[in-house]
């Protein structure tokens, strides 16, 4: 809900405009914010007033006003000052804070709804009924974007993103854990993945200008209904994790770009170990020296083309053939044969995945 800091800033602004002293207390009479500490002595009277049927009251030269939430007294506003217009000024101040309370409550409700939506905590019937109540269009194209920052900067990233991009009342910016900031981005009927990439580039540059480094961004696929937003979120989360393993040089990654990496990521580690053992008889493809691994990767990059690979490595064709023969002798896999090349490529990815998961445990 609305913070004490926001209330304090608001009443100080009202004081400067109306030239009155203001104190906000809760329904128990406890001070929440004040421009003059002398008004805090009226806490007991304010608590008594909060349970009365009156909406306003004058006591000892001060004016008391109720600020309610769905019929229940949330705060009591106490104002003091000189002049005949004290009641009117106090009423205006109460109206301002009442509007602020409603706005923050709606924002809180929307944020809470989006969090539960992302985490699949809502029944289908609840999704549509609550979306209607919160004036959220259910059949709009949306995509979920996750922003992970290094260190403990997620709170600042959330604040920056809300300040820079959270005012259009269409996009939702929130967090569901202490690591990632989530953007539920609304898209027009003509926008596609290239436009999403552009948005992510903009976010990255914006955060960089604000001094936020080591940012990684991922996004899921576009969905057409609000009930599918959680699917896009799960895809974005997977893209973030899989991207660190197989695309560690990419700071922005889409779920659609993961390829076979997203399948390997879902394999249990014991099954991965069994696969490596069966294929390489206890050896591991990352046991090769750096030169051999560079040869293998370059060979894969060039779609198993011997001539182009040897040219890019600045070696004779026969030298490359010799290296490939050596790999075949060691592993039993001929990388010039498509099926063997696929097996070896998958094995390299599986080992990379196992090494990453093992590092996480430490």
C-alpha cells in the first residue's frame, strides 16, 4: 500500500501550498506522517474520532477528517492553522490523500494480480473476473520480459523501470523474487520479435546509463490472452537460465532461440551422466585439448565443411582430416558423418550443462 514516505512528501507539499500544518495518523492514533510534531498529541482523539459516525470534526482549533478505504477508516487527517478557510483547506487535503490512497491501492491490486498470474496462482475464472474488475484487457497481445541484474540491485532496477516505463498504464512492471524484474509488455497487432528485441535493447541502454551493469534480459513468446501470460513468463525464465549455459556471450536472449538447449536443460543430471558414459565409455568430450576443441567447434560452425574449416583455421586440409581421424579413433565418432556430428554436438552441450549445474551447487 501507500508508504509513509509518500504520505510525508505529499503533506509537506500541501503545507507549502495551503500554509497549514498537517498530521496523518492511522485508525489507532499512531502517527504516520506529520509536518508539525505538536499535532501528534491528538492521536488519542483521532483514534476515538475514527470509530465515530462523523466524517469530520473540530477539536481544540484543529480539523479532523477521515480517509477511508471501502467504508473503513484507513487514516485520520488532522490540520491546524490560521484563517477561516481551515476547514476547506483541510477538506481539499483529505480529498488529495484519499485520491492518492485509491491510486496506490489500485496499483497494489494490479501488481498483486500480475504476480499471482505469473506464478499460476489463479483459477481461470478468477483471472478473467479480476482482470475485468481491475480494467485490464484480457485479449491483448503481450510478452513477458525478465531483467536480471548482478549483485543486489534488483530493487533499484525495479524502481528505475517503473519510473522510466511504468507510467503508460498498459505495461506491468513487477518482481516475483529478489533476483529478477518482470515486464509484462503489451504489443500492438503488428509488432513482432524484432520489436521485442528493440525494447530489450532500449531497457539495456537505459539501465546502463543509470549505472546498472551485468544485466541479462530474456523474453518468452507472444501470447494473445491474459491467461497465457504465465506461459510466456516460464519461457522467459527458462531462456534466462539456458542462455547463461549455452549462450553466455548473449546479454539478450529469446526463448525461440534456445533450440535443443531448452531440452537438455530439462534433463536430470543422472541421465546426462549415463548418456556421456555410454557414448564416450567413461571419457568426456571436454577432455580434449584446446586446439582440438577449437577445431571441433569451427567444424560445426561451418556445417561440417572440411575445406572452409581448414581455410578459417589456416591449416592444410590434410591436417584437419588428420585431426578428425584422431577424434574418431578416440571417441568412435566420425564428425564428417551427420549423425555422429549431432551426437557429439549434443554431448558437448550436455557436458556444459552438467558443469554449470555442478558449479551452482558450490
